[in-house]
């Protein structure tokens, strides 16, 4: 996977950078991107659909947001992470995991100002940053793309 160390403010700026960095015109990029179309059981790719040059133009100018299938196609084509393409930042997992028993026992149980809401936020944040969550989301995105393609 390619790592890009430049900061860009929008998806459009990131797409423009990737396209120009590969010396591609909008038309060339549009013709190279492949959006898979799956069979009725969503198991096999039966063909590919094209991406219009105007779609690339509208994404680069931040007029339109790309669909999930276009995001995946762009990221695969340029070998960049969806995290970077969508946010401009690479995903960095939280190294420190919090367990309820450890965290709770470390706190003074008699403290009236114990902030349970903050604790729950930390647990949720650890889960969202976990590999398990990432895999579940990726699986759901793929399923939704297959459903959209089968329509």
C-alpha cells in the first residue's frame, strides 16, 4: 500500500494529487477505473461498468462525493488506503487497550466525580479502532456494494 505524506483538505484534492502524480488525464483515469458488477448471488463478477470523466471532474472539484464503489476502485487503482483517501490521515490503532476491571479498579470507587460517560467513550473508541471493528465494517461495505451492483 502506498503511503502519502502530504496533507490535503478534501477528497477532491487527494484525487487530483493521485491522478496528476500518475500523469493521467481525467479521461484516462475514468477509462482505467473498473467498477465490478456481480451476478444475482453476488458471488462472481460478471462485468464491469465505466466511470464517466464528468464523475472524476465533479469529485476533484468537490461538487459530488464519490460512491463507495468508486472509492474502492480509486483506492485499489492507486494502491492507497480508504482511510487516507477519505480523511487524509492513515489509520493508527490505539496501542493501549482498556479493560473494564483494570480501569475501574484503578479509579477511586468512592469518588463522586467518577466520569462513567468518559469511561464508556474510551471503551467505544478502543472498539472503533480495533481490527475486529475494521473487518466488520469492511465486510458490511462489501455486502452493500454487492447489493447496489445487483440492482
